[in-house]
C-alpha cells in the first residue's frame, strides 16, 4: 500500500511565499515523475509543475519564475516552493506520483489528499 501525505499550504498575503511538501510512504520499489496539480473553485484541475526522476522540470507558464519544484529521491518527497504569490494562485494543491510498488510490475499513479492555498490581496 502506497500513501501520499501533503503538508504546507495556508493563508498568505499576495507577494508572500509558501512551501508545500508531499511524502510517499509504503511498499515502494521505484518512484518516477512527481507532479503538482491545483484546482480552484469552479475550475478544472491543472498541472502546475512536474519533475522527473532525473530532475527534469516543467512548469505551467503562469508560475514560471515564481514556483520551484524539487525532490528527494531517498526520502521520496517532493517540494513546491511558491514565491510572489498572487490571488489567482488560490486553489487546492494536489501532489501526484507514479510509483512501482514492491508487489507490482507496473507503475501506478497515487494522489495526495490536497492542501489549500489561499492568497489574499
């Protein structure tokens, strides 16, 4: 069984910063690409950032230069450091990761429970 637990998030004034983290625990053999998604009220879930096992990073255009994704391959943690936050960054943020469990031959995608980020002006 693989579980993802997110932490971080909260309430911040525009221009401020927040850090999110997400740890994968359980019977993990390999962890592949990590992703952060967000979903604002009434909006579809959108990809914010992703990082491959080889640390290749991709960002949504609206967060480039403001968000940084990183990972720890030993501890199976992904981080999202968010700077210069704007009210439009307000959303529920979800981490996702492709994991090969010890009892599986293929990768499966797992999701965190979500954490709320609210940016006020």
